[in-house]
């Protein structure tokens, strides 16, 4: 590599910025955009095409992040057998070269970084090496998270690899990770806390020592109380709590630090949707410490864990791991047959969420009505009508889990319970975390009409029943065998395999984000578009819902921007049937297809493409009766 060399026919190398065992970074000029400065990283894989493809895929995941406090990924190009990742160029220096700063300034940086990391986690990505060298600060005081590990293979959940190596930097590794445990959001929060500790104290939370000693201290000792942290000390120490469950959420960290900084907007970025723009620049090398000996090998950049590779989706929300799936060596997720482990949930497709609701106990509050046909298939509801006419809806949903329980929480047998502290007047919620960390349940009591005195009394009545069922063994199975043509027996991922996905240009068809029981599946395209297939119940669609089509005997409705101003919704009717409750109502089973924009596409453009995708989806459904 040399100054003046043109990479990918577009980027002229100007100045080397850094290098390491797996890559080198240059400042370059983008010839297509008036010599705009960018940072380009050449990744080394010594002819390993699988590794090169992994870099391309990870860069595309990272390019969806758009936040002012995360260094953006713009492009990935191939040149002369090398893969180059093109990133935002940040004129500044890493925090590791900064002197200690006043508490108010440190709080402002902390709020900015918490906001950036919050956006990263919203895209199902873990940083895994947050530290001062991986934070860049511009000359005007803007902090940006950098150095996502696109130069190394994606690692799976265990931090200790097959060779006995710990990925990360001693002194900034969370205690559970230093012990070789699972890396989670909470571990990134600990590392951010350690980074803020350094900014205030000029050292790691365990002082300055050799890597082996720092690892030992992280596992066996308590954090040294800060002496210069002032009003930041309480939040930093909570971030550095030994137990992951004792650490605060990033949103709470951001808000507390922004208040200390006197800048409520600090760290606030755009709404965390999956869009173009995203992450990284170069800092000082991280370390890989071999536990079998004393050799410490310096490498460039941390490792990225794209939760898209190993976690799957909640309806209208988070992507989480699916039962019966494994993480491959390249970080991708392979759906497979049940491995025989039973657990509390058992087979997700047959677990009955209604078994967690107690209609008799709720009857003490008023007239009750059970509804199994409302929204997602992994949900059950009971409507409670009080004597004064107020109506509340009590619902339970079963999800797969990505988070540690927050504080405060309480243990009810094997179940960890977290109360929603938002205190909204029209709802009361509880989260239940099951042992093993694979599943959680959301339990909500929500006002539908009129007035209800105490929604939390409804929630807690249901909680008592649900925890009793969960502590008694496996959740009961659904009482009714589903119709062979129903969506209960289908996979959203399989439904769109083949021709439907081929109609979305640039889609990554082999690495979907898979939701509970495969009833929710998402795919991403190179230009940032997101395609989702979700199974739901609802009342039959009408002419008012949108433009109607008939594909392979299945009614299909273009519902336009009814879910989002930046996406299109198209619903394909699998079948309509009388409600199982015998009330004479008809329920539609729908495949909800949502296509979210990757750039400035109009809703009409998205809908044209999505209707085209819906046609083979309808053809793949069981024949309409």
C-alpha cells in the first residue's frame, strides 16, 4: 500500500492512520464526492474467502447504524484480492490520549457514548471492546464510538475461544467476560463504565497493571472507588457492578449523565431504526490474551457480535435467539431440529400462553372474556369489564430473551420478576425472566375504555398465577391441535425462501433474523432495506384497509404506510375461520409483510416491490379453501 494508490476505483490513499495483525487503516479521499476525506481499512484474510465474505456481511450490518456518536460505515469494496471497509473519517484523537477532564465534561461525553451504544444495541450488535482507545473525540468535543471488529471473524457467545483466547482488553472487560462467560449488553455497559472511570481517574477501575493481573483483579477484586468522579460516582459505580443484573440500562445512564452535564439533549440521536450510515474509525490496538501462557498478542480492533447472526426477533421489536437454533462458526444462525432439551417452554410452537392467565382469578374484578385471536400467535388476552363499565385488557406474550433483568427485581421461585417503573396511568406491566436466560414473558394490564382503579392489581393477580405455573414445570401445551393449513404449522422464514426473496435485490437470504417459533422473520438488503414476515390474527380486512389483489386464491391487501411512514405493509390472508370461542366472529390469519426503506424510497415504491414479493408468498401458502 502506498500514498496515492486508488482503491476500488474510487478512494485515493492519503495517509496511514494505523495497522495491526488483521488490517491497516488509511485516511483517503473519495474521488466521487469531491475528495471528501474517509477512513478506509484493508482487512487481511490471506486468501480466506469465507473470512472476506464475513467482513462484507458485517460491514453491511454496521452500515445500518445512523447515530451522531457512532463512527459511520459508508461502503465496502474489493480491490486486488483485498476487502476494504470505507468509514467516516473523524478528525480528532482517542480518549486514551486525553488528560483527565472535569466531571461535567466527562458526563457529557458519557451521555453521548451511552446514546451511541444504545443505538448500536438497538441494531442487535454488541461492541465487545469499548475502551478509551476505541472512542474518538473531535476537536469540538463530540465523542464517537469506533473500532467495531470487522477485521476479525465474528465470535459466538462464549468469550473464551477454542484456543483459550479472551477477546477484548483487560481492565475494560466485564467480570463475567473475564471469567470466560457470555457476552451481553450488560458487558458493553460495564466496559463503558470502565471507560468513563478512566476519563475521570486516568486509570482502569483496577489500576494500571499487566494484562494477567488486571484479569485476575477483575474476577476477584472490587472496583477501586473513584476519587475524582464527583456527582458521576453513583452512576459509574452502578455501571461497574459485579453482577450484570445490577447494572443500569443505557437509556437511564444517558439521561442521568445528560442531567449532570446540564445538557438534556446529550447523546440523543435519530430514532433507532435500521437505516443507512453507521460506525467506526481507528484507535489504539486491543489485546488478545492467551490464558494458557503469558504471551500477549496485540491486534487491531475488537470483535463484533451481530445479534442478527445469533439472535432472532420479537414481534414489532427485538431480535432474539430461537429454540432449536445454533450459531455457526462464522456467526451465522442455522435453524435446526429440536435438540431434545425440554425446559420450561418446551416446543415453542405448542406452548400455550393462555395457561399463564387465570380467568377465574380475574373474574373477581369483573366479567371476563378470553381472546386467543388477538395479534401475534405467541400471545393470549383476557378482557375484564368492571361494574362501572371500565374495560381492561390483560395479556401475556412469550418471547426469547436478550437481556439481563434490570434492577430492582425480585425472585419468585425460579422466575425473576421486574416491575415496569414507568407508572403510566393507563397500563401496568411485569417482565418475567426464566432460568437459563433463553426466554422471558411480558405481562401487561392496559386500559381499553372508561376507568379502572388499579391496573396493577390485575397484573399482580395474573403474575401470581403465571409464576405458579412456571415454577411447577413445563408450560402446558395448547389444548387444540391446529388445523394443518393454519399459520401455527408454518415457518415465516421458509415461506419467503426462494422466489419471494429473489425479488428483493441484494437481500442476504441466508442469514435471517428468526423470531419465536419461526412465526417472525427478517431479512436485510445491501441498500439497507428491511423485509419482515410476521404471522398475526385479526378481524377480516375490508375495502377501507387498502388496495386489494387476489394471488393464488389468497386475498392480498396493500395497506400502505399504516405501520410506519417509512415502510409499506402488505397483508396476505392465509385463511379465515370462525373464532374458537364460539361467539360467531370470523378471524383472519394474516401473513404481514413489511418492507422498510433503506434510503429515500417513497412508500409507493416500497409497496410496488412488496406487492411483487407477496405474489409468490401467496402461492407458497396452503391452497385457499
